């Protein structure tokens, strides 16, 4: 029974970890405002870093996640990668930017 509780806790923690990096990427692509300043900012380099960390996590945990965890991570990465490409195309470059909207 303790093993099941630990598994549930680890699933929750894993989900929170993925969501943390997802939120960081979205914030750095200007898709959601900075929760501290309320400003929308773009730092494409930091967005890429968050996406790369999630990609590494997917690679390193391959075969060790539940089906739901694996799907959640893959869907998050797919969404973020598409938004990243859109952001690069909008900005015209991969340079780091800080823009307040």
C-alpha cells in the first residue's frame, strides 16, 4: 500500500515538474504574462532551454513512465515545439529578446 502511495506522489511530482518547465517556456515565448510583473516578455533563448530540458527528460525517462505520463510529456513537448517555431518565424530570428507588450 505504501508503494502505491509513493507512485501516486511521484506521478504528481512528475506532472508538476513538466508543468513548471512548460509554464516557463510559455512565459518566455510571451504566451502568458510573467506572474511576478504581469508583463508579457519574450526571451526565446530561455524558452528553448525549457523545451530542451523537457526533451532531455523525455529521452532519459523513456520506458520508465506510465502511459499517461509519457503522453502528457509528449503532448507538452509537441505543443511547445510548435509554438517555438511560430515564435521564431514571427520574430525573424533566434536571438534573445525582451519585449514588453
